[in-house]
């Protein structure tokens, strides 16, 4: 799983299938999935997005807004909302071992 994207009462799960990124539509809310997937390396970064922290290539600030790049080209760039910036940067500090 690369990331999850919410749209009302639906969640699109984006995952790697060989060299391609595919998606699967699930009728559920992101909030409900977040509580059910608490043991997985998923990080809530936006009201509409959760990402697999192990698949993030880079955290980049662009024009005052943080984005998580899920690939090297920046094609899969996930926004980070202001309210989630402390938890996202804290998660990267924990993963990288920065104190």
C-alpha cells in the first residue's frame, strides 16, 4: 500500500502492482480505517490522505506548503495540512532517529 485517499464515505487505496500503481475503491471512511489499521506504518497527513511512511521518498516544502513525495519524480505528491505538520515531522524524526 502506498497511500489512501478519502472522498466522502469512500477510500481509494493506491498500491504497487509490479511497475504500475493501481487503485481499489472501498466503501468506508478514512477515520474508520485509521483506527483499524493502527498497527501498520500509516501516517495521517491530511484530512483526506494517509500515507505508508516507508514509501515516502521526501518531505518537501513548496511555496509554504509541505508535500510528501511518494516517488522520485514528485508525480505522487501528497499534501500535508497545517494541523498535521507536527505529527508528520515528528514521525520522520522517529524514523530517521533524529532527536
